[in-house]
């Protein structure tokens, strides 16, 4: 794995990312991540991580990441930082204070965030990792054992009450359900009621198991508090990122961030809420991440750099995508140039493939490059 990481860096990777909340990353020990991060650090890369936990156990997860940063001597990014689950609402003060302390103690730490109070991931995030070890076949095998079934169900109930379930079956919304597309856009509560059952938390756990038996689904979890979103956004170490995946217009029920992330910040949080200045917001979207990843020819308007330009009206730009109707483009953007070529002109999409794969070319070590903000 170390040899593969080294090769990847030589081929243009920007660093190492982990998803320690998810399988199989959940089974990775800290020493393994440190060993790989050291390889990446030697080639001037960064370590970006989806924390092992973003709910009740978020603080140990942050401590783990800080430890990785220290021992590998590598810049660290807490990616799409959030505090999730009802017991954690309002606790962003604590996580941000820990980030500040680490930064003041010399740890090269940053954050990124998407501007929504809902996350998007698999239905399986409600199921304990141990229950899914070995894949779907092993999961179904464990369900056949009454003792392990009861344990799985109990831990799902805990997650519905304390983690991404947000203590409410209405907060779990289906996004993509291949085995039953009519559930897309509906909630776990809707599904249970459609089946003629009472929408109790216990039945919610049963239907999570049923959904995973069917092959799983992607879901939107409305389990964050808006005030935490705002506090994290305002923090000077936070960059703006969509965490969105490529979505085909009209297909499935994606998270609205796939369409609206950046216009939402500029319209809702800059113009309407005055949470950030226009300059701050644009910096968090452009030059800040470019500097973080060592992309020296993008991120600002300057002669000789790549001409990636978005022309927008600050008085009208806003997202239109919603959790009910996500397939909606934003308004207020008239022109887009990618690498100096028109991609959108006078509001018209030109269907031009102007983008290129970005590769890291500079090979500075972490000792000579500091992630300033």
C-alpha cells in the first residue's frame, strides 16, 4: 500500500483521503493511516479525511486526525466538517475550539464544508460496521442468528435516535433506490406507513434492515442544525466544497448540493444572511483550496494563470435545487469559462468538454509548505 501511495503521488495525486466512517476504511487502525500519510507527506501531499465519527464520538475522531497530522508531519483537512445527530446540535463550538487549539500548537489543520444541514450517504451508515464486515452475504448470514439480529437492530435504533436518524424517521429521506424507485424523495416514515405499519423507531430499524437486505439505498439525512452550519462556515479555516457527486439531470433524487452549493453560499449566506462578505466567500471557494492543494496556476484572476471564470450577478445569484425537487439549476450565472474557453455563454450551455484532469506537479515537502489562510 505504501508503494502504491508513493506511485500515485509521482503520477500527480494531491494526497491521501480516507473514509474512516465507512467500510472498509472503518477497520483501518491509526498506525496504518500514519504509515501511508508519511509516504504522501514526503511528496508534499495532504491528508483529507471523512472522520471516523461525526456524532457523539466526534471528539476522539478529531483527536485521531490530529495525531495522524503530528506523527506523519502532514497537513490535515477535516472534510465536510459537521456535527451530526440531535445530541450534538450546538456542539460545533467545541470542535472548532479544538481545531483552533491544534492550529495554535503548530498542527497544519483545515476544514471544508457544504452549506446544508443534511448529509448524503448510504442507508448502511445506520448499520454497525461489524455487522457488514465481509460484505452483503455475511451481513445476511448474521441476520439469520437471533442474537446478532437483536444486537444489529439495537445499534440501528441507537443511530436513529442519536446519530444520522436525527431522532425522527422523517429525517431519513431516500435519494436513490434501485429496487423500489417510487421511494425516491420519500422518507423512512413514508415507507413504513405505505407498508401499513406504525412508524415507530423499532419499525424504523426493521425497515433499515429490510432496505439493506434489498441491496441498500442512498439517503439524505436531515440531522444537523443550521446554527452549526453557519458557525463552521464563518470559521477562517473553512473552505467551501460540495461533496457532491456527478448527477444526471432528472435521474434519481440527489442531494441538492450537486446543483446548488456555490450559488447557495453567494445568495443565501452572503447576500441574504450577510454571514460572509462576498470576498470571503469567493476566497473560500477558489484561492483558498487552490493554495491548500498546491495548485499554483488556478484560483485567482492573474495574468498567466488558467482562466477558470464564472461571471455572475451578486444581486440575483441563488440556488434553486431543493430536497423535494433537486434537479434545478441555479440562477444568476451568465457566463462560465473553463481553461479560457466558453462552457456557458449568455446563459446557454455549450456542451463543450473544456476541463482537464488536474495533477499535482510541484514536489515540495510539508516542512517548506504551510497551508496559510
